[in-house]
C-alpha cells in the first residue's frame, strides 16, 4: 500500500511541474511568435532611449559622490521599466483567456489553480525577462554605457535579478486581471497605477534631485528599488544599499505572488 501511495504522489508531482512548464512555454511562445510585438518592443526601446536620454545631456547626475553619464542613467532606468510594462500588461492574458473560454478549459483540467497560476506567472515573467534582455542588448550595442567588455558579465548577472523583479510585477498584473472583466477597465489601471509607479520610480529622475516629499513617495514605491539595483549591477552605483534593494524586491515578489495566488484561486468564471 505504501508503495502505491508514494508512486501516486510522485506521479502527481511530476504532472504538476509538467503543467507549469507547458503553461510557461505557451506564454513565452506567444510572445516569440508575435513578430509585431517583438518589433514594437524594439521600437519602444529606441524611442524611450533616444527621447529621454536626449533630454538629459546637459544635466549633471551624481550617485553616492560618483558622476554618472546622463545617457547611462536613463538607459539603465528604461531597461528596468521594460519589466514593469511587460509584466503588468502580461496580466492582460488572463482577461483574454477568460473572454475566449480558454481559462474555463484550464480550470477543468486535473491540476490545481495554484499550478495554473504558477505557470502563467512564470511564463509572463520569462516574457518580461526577454524584453528586458532585448532593451539591454540594444542599449549596450548603441554605446549608452560605453564599450566596456565587463558589460557582458553585468548583463548576465542582471538576468536573475530581473527575474526576481519581474515576479513581483507580474503578481500585480495577475491580481488586477483576475478582478477585471474587460480590456477597457485596464486603461484606468494604467493611468492611475502603472504610470505613477513609472514616474515615481527614479527611472528618469535622480532620487537626490527631487523635492523631499517626492523622495518619501519614491521610497514607498517598490519599483524604485528595482530600478536602483539595476543601476548597481550595470553602473556600479546606487542610491540605496544593495541589501536593502534585495530585501525589498524579495518581499515585494513574495507578497504579490501570494496575493495573486489568492486572487487567482477566488477568480470567478462566468
């Protein structure tokens, strides 16, 4: 009897992880096969990098007593913002699946909702990671950070940190999308949540160059710590200590994933 039970448990565990991989692969392939989305990601990277960095040429930026190139400062922030936009908007996939009936088919499959949620989260996180890598490669290739050979290792080191950051951001998208019923409502979320988190993250403005009230608001924005740790890895300087950035991002990812899992478990399919 004990052998049968242990064998059953093993099979269930194997099937569960296979389901997570299949769902993650589906989300990733949906991005890779969508040529329009890839082109728009590259175009958005170029637009953001040239427009925003072009407006900062004459501004002196200093982080922890170290002068930083305005182009490198903005480029590192824009790379981090690729995670924010792609991760949150990736949650739109939940709304699409609900509207076209695919989510109903998933819910009747012999796997738990937590497995579904984990697969969707990992898939969207990998999408975000890929878009972040695209923007990082473009920035490096176009000389926004100079042409230091060590940039290759810095970008590689950035990837696990970007994955941690993306998990929290995807948690936001999944939590929101499980509570919405149409795409129009997501526009309000973009206006009143995503854009304020973007502008108050320090991606475009140095933390020490804004009024004190804005600094306080930025300190309560978890996205600020994601931007800051990106700059630490790429540029070697940051406004906050490394351990603070890692602690906040880890807590951010854990809390948002738990909230997203609970919201996904309670999601109603009409």
